[in-house]
C-alpha cells in the first residue's frame, strides 16, 4: 500500500513539471517584453498571411498584459497537469497536436488580426478532459474539467464573438481540436470509474426486474 502511494505521489510530481516549465516560459517572455520595452504582438497568428505563420509557433507565448497572462496561467497549469497525470502515454501528443493544429485552424479561419495568448490551448485541454470523461465514463475527469470551467467562467461564452478584443476563433478551434483528440485517444487513459459502472449495473438490474415482472404478470393473466 505504501509503495502504491509513493508511486502515485511520484507520478503526480512528475506530471507537474511540464506545465510548470511551460508557464515559467510564458512569464519569462512577458518579463522580457515589458522589461525591454518591446511589444511582441506581431509574433501572433495573422490569418492567411505568410508572415502570420510564425504565430502558430509563438502566439501562445505572447499575452496582451499581465492580467491576460494570469487568467491563462492558472487553468493552463491545472488542466495540463491533469492530462499528464491521467494520460501519461499520450500527454505529449495531446499537447503537440493541441498546440499546432489549433494554431493552424486559427490561421485558416480567423479574422484578419493578430491572435495571441494560450487560451486556445486551454480550450483544447478542457475539451479533451471533458469529452474524455464522457467517452471513458470517468467521473474524475468530468469533475476536473467542470471545476476548471467554473473557475474560468468565460470558457463557455468564449467560443462566441461577443467581444471584439477576444480571439473567439482560438477558443472555438481549441475546443474542436480537444474533442477530436478525446475521440481519437478514446482507448487511452483511465478506465470507467466504479461509480458509473455501478450505476449502469443498477439500471440493467432494474430493467431486468421490470421485464421479469411484466412477463410474470402476462403469464398470470393467461392462466386466468
């Protein structure tokens, strides 16, 4: 039992490292930008322009201000940690495809403007966890994603174009990519939780009982 706990603890600590490094890089970029008097907005994705392709690689690293960075750092760290903890075998692939496919889709479909920030990745991670929870019938994953959605209140509304200064295209693209990744890796990750299994077994038992009662009632009527 002690060995199992130590293994889980080590697994949890290891799952913190990639998100922590990534978030640290985000903050370092912002410190360099503000400390050096630069403005890195031009490193964002500019749709359908050759010079805008660099943003597919660099846009998630750039944020408009510190408030924007803080709002993205917390859910980014939390959700990517969950992916590395629950989906060790495919976590790097989920990160890679979320990063680049989301950026490519934004470059293709978005408005002609600079799109910056890591929110597209956050939507992809949240969507991946949420739909994985449904597909895998794992209540832990659902709970994690719903909790982050609650804390990051604008998540649902963020896919709609109600604010001109917000890249809803990044949010929508990330959500779609997360769903596709959840389906693609549906056979990876945690097994269905016992709670959901028990609910299914209880429903099956009730259906069988009702079916037997109906058959018994019909049999009695025939005998009468």
